[in-house]
DNA sequence: TAGATTGTTAATCGATTAACAATC
DNA sequence: TAGATTGTTAATCGATTAACAATC
């Protein structure tokens, strides 16, 4: 294991994970950096550099064992260690994410869902009722969720995030437009800025 | 306007757009790169470099006019030019995105929604019925959508994407795990890999 | 004018690519 | 052994930061 792993490397790991899955499905259990580079549209050099950040996973003259490599990536990403998480905001996008994402596969166990809207409170998602956001404090003091998925409008996101940080939440999967990292530099944040992404597509269309 | 604008710069533009919005709401109509850098957690240098890729938007000794700057960014991102788009796959995530995203604000006008599931066909989203995916060919030949939002499982995504490219769709907002760019290098793709994002959060939690 | 802040060039830093010796 | 392919160092490329002259 080398020193500091760069962000660029980390962001490529899930993609490797995905492609290794595909190889496994095709019954391929051995792959060289050259072959993988062609399949993924990267350079073989980059692939070898990336993997070598974490140790020596390959074998000279042979390549990489698909299964072992994927297990290493699972380990690096920490997908086997489970973290508790709550979903705050179960509107259009919150509900979509809640139902679409297989949290368990990626190291998260959802322990609660919250919304402010009375009409949503009590509805079942998975096999859990949506709770009133007024019970957030109490719930967190009892259950100590480690992470929160934030699917709220920007103003609510700001307030609720600060509240959750006080309650000990350490990591946020942030779907809101609120920039958590600016106010809370020491908190772990992963942003999903859908609007930003769509604007980028608009840019590409303009400058094709 | 300089030569090639780097990807890193483009990806920062929507974020500038967002922060300028916030400034406008606060009634601030003038900002220096130094102040903005503190608010956004960037260097002032980078901000000036970024804006200078596209022209001279500021004024020495004064800074930038918030309104003008935002209009320039809107122009650069092409948010005023409207593009027609369809949404393919109206399951959990497709529906969430369809209802959550304000496509019109970002240069897109949704002209059709499609799903394969009979139980969904006919249901109304916005003021449009979800159509059967079997009518995709006919619809595209008549309406020529420029872009498609892909919210499908990986296998369906692969097939439908190829079909849509044949029908003249030029750009994809891709929520599937299928890597469009590998098979179709000349097509415009903007990926939203939610699973990848969540795995990154898992990594951060492991290596906090 | 003096102060502030841009636009822009130069320096630094980091990430990607190329090359090749080590080794299976 | 000969061929293949890794692990790793060195070279290149690109992006960020620093510095400062231009100018409002």
C-alpha cells in the first residue's frame, strides 16, 4: 500500500468493479491490463498504475485473475463493511433513489426514512414507514446512523445537515444543491448534482 | 475565446452558476475572484483562469458583475437553446428523475416517455402518457428527439441505445450501468453512475 | 492619484503515458 | 527456455497555483 491515493484513482475503482462483473458473467477469469484497457477505453499503463496503488494483484506473464481482482476492489472500497444510513426527503428523487438503489450491495443498510410532508408520513418504503422529520433528533439519538442521504430542497438541506452533523452523522450522500463541504469541511460528502450533470450535457450538445 | 476548453473547467461551470444564483438571491451584484474563491473553496487564480477561457468578463479594480457573469455562463452552457429529449425507462429512478428535474431550465424539453411495462403504459407523467417502448421507432421517426434519458437495466440500455443512435439521437443522459461511450465513441454521453457514487462514499467512510 | 482586482504569463504540482527490467 | 505481461521508474502532459504587470 502506497501513500496517498489520488481522487482520480478512487473514482475509477467502481468502474473497474463494474467491468470485472461483466467479465465474470462472460465466464472470463483472467485478464491482462492490455485487454482490459481496450474494453474500457483506458491505457494499460493507467490500469497497472491504478492497481499498484494498493498492492501487487497481478502476475507477470499471466495478467490478473478477475475474481481475485474484484475481491480486492471490494475490499478497497469497503463494500463489505456495513454502515447504517437514513434517507431524508422522500419526494420524487428521494423515493426514486430509495427504491432504485440496492444499498446493501454497496455497504449501506437503511434504517430510517424521513419527510416533512404529512401526506407521506406513514407510507411504507421497503418495509419501513416514512417518519415525520420532527422525530429525527430522537431517532438519531437512539439509532446513531452513520450516514444520511439528503434529498431535500437547498434551504432544508442546509438546516437538516447541520442538525445531523450535531447528532453524529459522519457521511452524506448529497442530492441537494446545498454545498455541504463549504460549511463543513471535515465531513465526508459525496455529491450527486443532477442539474450540474444535465447542464454539462447541454454544453456538449452546444459544442459537439 | 481560447482553443480547447478542458473538461475540468466545464464541470466547474454549473457550480459557478449555482453560487451566482445564491449571490443574486442575497442581492449581491458584484463579486471579486477573491471573495468568490472563499465562498466556493477554490483559489482566486483558478476562478480567473476558468472565466478567461471564454473571454474577459471582469473589470480590473472592480471584480465581476454577478448578473452578467451568470448570463455568460448560461450562454456558454447553452442553457437557452432548447433540445428535445425523451425519457426511456420510467421505473423507480426514471420516474424520480422525470418528476424531479426541471428539464426546461437546463435546455431540454421532454417530448415523450417510454417503458416496456404494460402496467405503466398509459399512466400520465407531466401531462404526457407513458408510451409502450414498442412505439419508440415510430415516435422517433416522427419527432426526431435529439437526446434521450436512459433509465434502464444494463441489457435493455445496450439494445435501446443502439436503436436510438440509429434513429438519430445524438446525446444521452445515462443512468444505466451500460457504458455507452465504449461502443459508441462519437456519441455525446453524460453519465450518472449512482452506484459508483455510493461506492465512493463507502470508500471515504473506510478511509476517513 | 492610490487601491483594488483583473487578465495573463511563468512556476509548480500532479496525473497520465511510455518504456523497460523483473519475473512468471 | 521463450513469450507474455506485470510492476515500477522516468518522461510527458495537463491542470492548478503563484506572481505581477495592466488597468479600471
